[in-house]
């Protein structure tokens, strides 16, 4: 009986080692597959970021404010800071105009009675503006 128990133990040990080698081999294949997928995903992300036009921000405050004034010229009806920023982001290339620049442009237009506040902003809700009869488009203000 001892012989059969030892034979069974030896057989079980061999089967265990074979199964372990098989599992290790499968594990390595799966890890390689995951690495390939990660590599492909990284390459896809690079491709996407290259194809997507970069958002630019003009550092020169004068250029940014001039673009903001030109956007206001094109807007019809009531508008807010969000509308101006949305138009800027739709430009080619997309432009990021800071709220500080927009608030300064709008303040000057309000002081010149070119625009007026329709609804005052509160909290996260921006003020809503409209152009007055005294509104002078950017091109006419330059004298063109």
C-alpha cells in the first residue's frame, strides 16, 4: 500500500507541476496581450491629441480684447460672457479668452453706454447684456 501511496503522490506532484507550467504560460500570454493593448491605446491617445486642434491663448491682452470685441460685434440679441467664450472656442484655431479680459471689455462697453445689463449675474449665473443704440462696431471704432 505504501508503494501505491508514494506512486500517487509522485503522480500528483508531476500533474501539479505540469498544470503550474501551463498556468504560468497562459499568464505570460495574457500579460503580453495586455501590454499590446496598452501600447495601442497609448498610440491612439497620441493620434487623437495630434488630430485635435490645440486651444491657444493669446498672451497679449490687447489682441485678446480685440478678438472679444469682434465677437461681441457678431453676436445678435442678448449675450453673456459664456456666449463670448463659446464663440472664441469655435474659432480656428480655438481661442481661450479669460473672464478677466472679457469683464474689462464689457466694463468699457458699459461705461461707454454701448451695452447694458439686462439681467445682473448672481453666483455662477453670468450677467446678460444687450447692445444699445449707441453701440459702435469694432471696425467703425477704428475708423475703417
